[in-house]
C-alpha cells in the first residue's frame, strides 16, 4: 500500500469512527479515559523501554539537551500522562450543551448546541506525552483523532498509541477513533494534509518551521502557533522580590518550552536596583544575558542585544533585557515584537495593571504571575491540545470546548415562513 493510500485509509476509518464517538454518553467517554490511564500505568515498563530506543537514537544524533528533555519519559511523566487523562475525565463534557436560547416573535425558539468537530489531525514534535494528552481531549470531546509525532519519538508514540487503541477495542469502541501514524516518511504528512473531505482540523505542535510547513501545505483548516516570544514587564511600582521570583521562574523553570520568558523589560526608574539583582540570580542559574545599551551601562559585561534578539524564541537559557522609559514604551515594544503568546506585567499599580489587560491583546495576559502558567492544565482546561495565536476559531491554550463547534437548533410548533 502506498503512503497516499495508507493515509486515506486512516482518514476514512477516522471519519467513520467519529460518527460513533459523537454519540457516546459522557459516562462512557469518562470510563474510556479512566481505563486508558490505568493501562498506561500498568504498561509503564513497556513505554519506558520503547522510549529508551528513541533516546538512544537521540544521543547518537547529538540532539540538543532541551529536546532530549522533551523526549524523555520517566515513571513520573508517565504517571502525569495517566493523571492528565483522569483530569480530563473529571471535566464537564461540553458536547450537547445548549446555550443562549431566545424566543422569536413568531413563537419559534432558537438556540445553539455544542457538537464535536469530527476528525482532528495532530502533528507534533518530540514530546511523546502529547500522544496521550491529545487523545484524551479529542475523545472526551467526541472527536476521532489521527496522531503524527516526530520521527525522534516514533517508538514512544507507537507504544502509547497501541496501548490506548487496545482500550478502545476492549470497550467495543471503534479503534479508528485513535490512530497513530507509524511511518516516519515525511510524505505521510503532506498526504494527510490534502484529505480535507475526511479531516476537519489540523493542530500542529512544534517549532516554527513545522507549523509554517503545515500551514502552507494544508487544504484543511490549521490552528497556528508559530512561536512563543513571551515578555515580562517589571514596572516602577513592582514589588522587586516578587518580580525576581516571577522572572526567574519564567526563564529557568523549563526554558525549552513556548511559555518561557524570552524578553525582560524593566522600567528605567527601578533599573539601577533591579537589574543587578536579577542579573545575579539569572547567572547563578546559568542564563546567558543580552542587554540593550542602557542595560549595558548598568551591567558592563552584558552581551549587546541586537534587533534579532527582540524577535528571538531561544528555547534555552538565554534572555534578552531592555530598559524602557515607561509603560508606554514597554507596550509598544510588546506590540512590535510579540508572537501573541503570553505577556506579563509585574506591578502593584492597579490602574496600570488594568490598562495592561485591556491594551495588550496576546492570547494570554497576566498580572504578577509567571508566564509558565500559560498552559491549559494550569489554567484549568485539563491537558491542553495546543495553543492558538491566531484568533479563529480559538485564541490561547485550547481545551475541550475548543474542540467543539456550535450548531443552531430551532424549536417550533408548526410555524411556516410567510
């Protein structure tokens, strides 16, 4: 069977399965996810063994440390995958929810009801935990899902997918509702992206290159998130010890992810006090620092920041720092260089914080909290399916509700249009 025929077969099976999944009760879907969570834990040793095969290849190919970290599945991370499925099972089911009913003058009632999208394709890199996270959210929201992970995680992804698919079969549910593409042939992605008659949405998760390729190639609607250039602005009215904790966490806690801080903006009025403090803390954590001319006047040995640094998503322990004259200059900088992912203000000035919320239109805007909270799980959505930095049809971390759409329903008692 050719790659083209193989992808078509997967998509047709998913489309057929999606009709059955859309009709499942909430109780059945929750039972499915709970059984899947148990199965992952029961077969943890098998998953780790297959993951080690991927890690062996990664080490041989001298993969970057941040990427190896994303790829690694420990016992704790497998448990986290299982717990993520349990958390999704505990969330309210959006399917079937009826909202905004209204009565027309002719007596008909009009409302909107949530329904699944249908078939969702997930194309992702490195993180094999996405296989379980994405499956859980898609199945809970009544969709079928086709998963295509990167070649660097193929053994891990196939192992997880096989375990989850077995649970579907054991419960008498269509295994076509969850399929993992087992070939690492890149043409499989190209072929998959042409199947707009069978697949309703594509969600790419990975580097900017992958997402641009998917967006430019696909005939299917795509949720886009090119990169995460996340800013933290420390205002003149900030509590400096709190600002240090927030900034350090945002950069250091896990630098290789899209919600890590990449640019730090500091109000000129506090720069002389705060900059040496944060530079010391960052350097103790191994962060390479690049600063504007004003920052270099305070800290002489900063690496000079260039225009490219303001655009950069480093995904490693590198931070760009700029001193700004005031909030307005910080706002303009964010608007100029933002990737519409996550922006943070640290301040005790209530009015200014409200301006920040109102005027900054990235997908997540925060007051006095680390950008690392820009995550579906941390925001209470359950394990997120991805992050959208385009405004249609979803904006920001995507949870269950974002994997549904709404249809109009009309209730009448014999009305005809005159």
